[in-house]
């Protein structure tokens, strides 16, 4: 496989991620300004280890589920990648 395909897909994923973050921030600011209350949660993935933070329990549960899914996908992708290069 050609490395330029992986490079292009990686750049596209980074661009899509940045666009999603910017749009989510704008929508949250607009929605939170009307109610006067903002609730949020986030995740920082350092390798397969998630660091989760948030302001309320519902947000934390949602982010925890997403972190588990991301960790499982990462492990599966690593195993598949290992099998393909063996």
C-alpha cells in the first residue's frame, strides 16, 4: 500500500476532528447562553489509557462509555495491524 493514502486519511481525520470541536464549541456557547447553565465532560486519551473529567454524572457516564468504546477499538485495531504485518 502507498503511504500517501494513509497520510491523506490521517490529515482528513484531523481536519474533521478540528471542525467538530469548533462546531461543538459554538453550539454549546449558543445553547448555554440561553439557559445560563453549561454542563460538559471530556476525555484525554494517552495511548490506551483514558483520563475522564466532567461537571455532572450524566455527562461523565456518556464520556465513560465513549472512552470504553475508543479503548476497545484501539486494542482491536492494534491486534489486526499486528496480524497483518506478521
